[in-house]
C-alpha cells in the first residue's frame, strides 16, 4: 500500500507523513493505492498516441479547408465533367482518374489558400489533400472545354505531387495530343498565359538550334 499526494499526485511510501516532492502534509485526504509506484506509459503507447493526435490534426485541417470554401454549382460541375471526359478520351487515364475520383472541387479559397499568393487566376490545388479550387476565370476565359481540359491537366500533375516545371512541361509537350493547338487557340488569353509561364518554368522547350525563344516542340 502506498500514498498518493492529493496535491502533486506523486506516489509516496505508505509510512510517509508528507510528500517528498511538494512537502504537503498527508492527512485523511491522502489516497491509498495498491501496486507500487505508478508506471510511465511505454514507448509504444506514446507512439500510438502521437500518431492518433497527428491524424486527428490532419483530419481537422482537411475539414477546415472544405468548410471555409464554397462548392461548385451544378452547371460548374457539369463543365468540369465535360473537360475530364476530354482528358480521358485523349489517353490521359491517370490524370483523368485523379481528377474524376479523388479530387474535391471548390469554388472559392479556403482560409489557407487566401493567405497564399496565386500563380494565376484559373485554379489552385492543395496537395496531398487533393483539393482543387476553380476560380471564376476558369469558367470565363477559356474558349471551350478543351482549353479548360488543358488547365485541369496542369492541375492534375500537381495532384500527383509534381512541381510547376513538370506541370507546364507536361501540358505543353502534350497539347497537340489533347487537341489544344496553336492553329485554333493562338489568340486565346489562356494560350498566351500558359505559353508565357511555360517559357518561364521550362525554358529548354523554347531554346533550340541556336535560336532563343523558338518552340522546340512544334
């Protein structure tokens, strides 16, 4: 039998008259316990608790991103589906599956996105939470669903963990396969924006045969 200090909760010997830690005098309110000195949690227990806490924090963070942003309207969802169908039909199955099955679409910034400077006004992603925010310009400036598909294809690369260089390079190299061609979209603001950003992030695609800023992929 031992005595637990009611003040600091330290377990003392049964014949102790005061606590060896805080020197509180034991009286009738001292708790008597059986089993000796209390044991510390094992390393495994601490690891499990730490993992559980981290998981709960991640879930809470994810829900906060969803809860502080707006969902797409019915018409906007239909537009996104049409663009994903184009991506799938042109052979980009991995990107189409990511966009169709695993991505949560939002129509406005979450509290977290609102604090981050935007690269462009079309879309933004939150990796690895697989959340994509589609801004009003995504539905306004592209000429058609094929051009929106080019934007979604770019963002799909981010959802797969790729950086800006990979995303711009991938879309630009595969633009003809997607059906997003210079002949049809040269005067589109989306074409101009993506070409300019691609030259910035992947300049090697525009420097060939000793001529600066030509397009090596044409």
